[in-house]
C-alpha cells in the first residue's frame, strides 16, 4: 500500500516537474531568444567556448525569434537555406510546403554537404518518404529537428569544419 501512495505522490508531482523543465518561457512574445551556450569540457581544468573562436567569415546563428534568425549580426526574416557558407531565402512558409523541388539546389551543389539539418519550425515534423528518398539521392543525411535546435546543431557542425547545410523555417511556424 505504501508503494501505491508513493506512486500517486510522484504522479502528482509530475506536472510541476514538467513545468519546471520547460525550455521556453510561458509568456511567449516575439523577442529574440539567445541560443544556448555551446560550451564543451575538454578536461577538468579547461573549458573552451568553441563558438567564440569561429572565424569571422564563417556563418553562425546567434539568435532566433518567431519570424526569423540573426546570423553574424544580421537579422533575416523568413525561411532560409544555408549551404557553402551562403545564406539564401527559401520559399516554404510551412512544413507542408517543403518538397524535393524546394530543395532542388542540392541537386547541383558540389561538394555535397554531409548532412542537411531541416529546421521544422517550433516542433519536429515527420518527413515524407518521398522527401527522405530525394535527400538520400543527393548523398546527404537528413536531420529533421525543431528550428531552435537546428540552429545550434548547424553552429556546432559548421564550427567543427564539417560540410553541413541547413534549411530552416522560422521558429514560430507550428504546422
């Protein structure tokens, strides 16, 4: 009986725990949100912020909001494709508008990036088999994630010198 009471108590604490772990403020708002720190520990004594040592000519997401992204101190509105250290506006406004045709630039890009980070907006979305097949046919791996984490992942991989591309919808996109 004591085990059941503990289970009920733990279950009752769950909503409070989830609320405390939320990564976004409850109040919402359109203010720019800074990306999380990308510090990595190499030893017990040294800690290096790798992002601070990125060359000036390398692209780096600095923040995001519901309508766009700040990259290298420039605010870009709307959806973006980033490949070979170049930023391009991208037509899709919603996840359902992302097609092989909207990503056709990857048919002609050489060298082919190792990975395409697909920023789906506020939430991760399931990618259609047709789109997955197209991405595979280009020789890239696909990583569909929410746009906030897509920006951070792009920064890490780009800083490591990996051939990476990103196609990101603004964080405010919900479907």
